[in-house]
C-alpha cells in the first residue's frame, strides 16, 4: 500500500530564515505530487505540482519554491520566510491518469 | 471559471441526528470530477469519495451518502445517525482533467461539530 510522509510535523522559524519541508511517497512510482497551504480560515491553496523529476509548476507567485530531486520526493523551500508564510502545509500525491489525491499528515509552520 | 461553494461554515448537531453538508460547484467543462474530503482535528485530509460527472447515481457507504444532481450543480453529503467521531471539517472539491495531471479546487469547508 502507498504511504506519504511529511517532516517536520511542526516548525517555528523566525522571519528571514530559510525553510525546507520534505515530502516522500512510498509504494508507488511516478506519482503526481502537490504542495498545498492551508491558512487560518481553512481554505486550501495549491502552491506547486509536479508530474515528474525536475518538473515543477507554480500556481501562485511568492517567495516559496519547490523541487523534485527524486521520483517520490518533493521539497518545499524558501530562502527568507515572511510572516505571511505561516500556515499548515500539506503534501499530496495522485496516480497519473486518476483524479483523487491522497494527503500527508502536514507540517504546521509558524513564522515569528 | 471553476468554483466550489460550501455555504455552511459551521454546523452543530447532537449525536444520532442526521446532517447534510451542501456543496455547489461551477464549471464549464462537461467532464469533471467531484470529491469529498474529511479533515479531523489531526489535520490530515482523508479522501472519502470521487464522483464522475457522467455518473449521477447516488452513493451510499455505511452511514455516509452522497447526492449528485447536475441540474442544480450540487453534490451534497449526508451523514446518518451522526457520531462524535464525525466531528471534523469537510471539504468538497472539483477537478477538471488538465494535461497530465489534475488540479483540485476546494470549497472553504464546513466544520461539523457532533455533540454527545
């Protein structure tokens, strides 16, 4: 069966510091991968998605970036965090050709 | 433009009551997919159901049932005999197949509180 991992689970970082959140998927190959952010107030915003190694599409221009160095690894990064980057970050995967996405446990980021 | 509207921000019921969560969507495509996800307090989104636009049959899974009506662009979710464990935020989502992948458009969610 497939599982998706995210770490860290919780993170508190000062403004201006760098960020690296990691997501890995097990039990499948060549998944589509997604990063979402859920700010206070519940809305889920798609940040990035990837259909393959090195292929990243950005949905929202911002100071975040994503990379996919391996087939089942998806990384969300920032060089300098802003207060507005605080939120709950969710990674998700889907099989190519299917439409439901499966989500990881999330990372709660607080920028102080 | 695609849009999903969940007009109910919060619903509170007493255990064993039935509750319906509303979802209205907008899309120009003739082929699309609708979803419901559950987000318990732990935060992880749990996939509940996918419905294809060409299949209007209602679906029942245990205490859960879904009513899809293209005529009103609605995909409502009913929990029968609610339980405290049903307390969560529920999201409705829409996807239009787009290239090699799909993008989910989420509603703003409905917080369901089931009181014992």
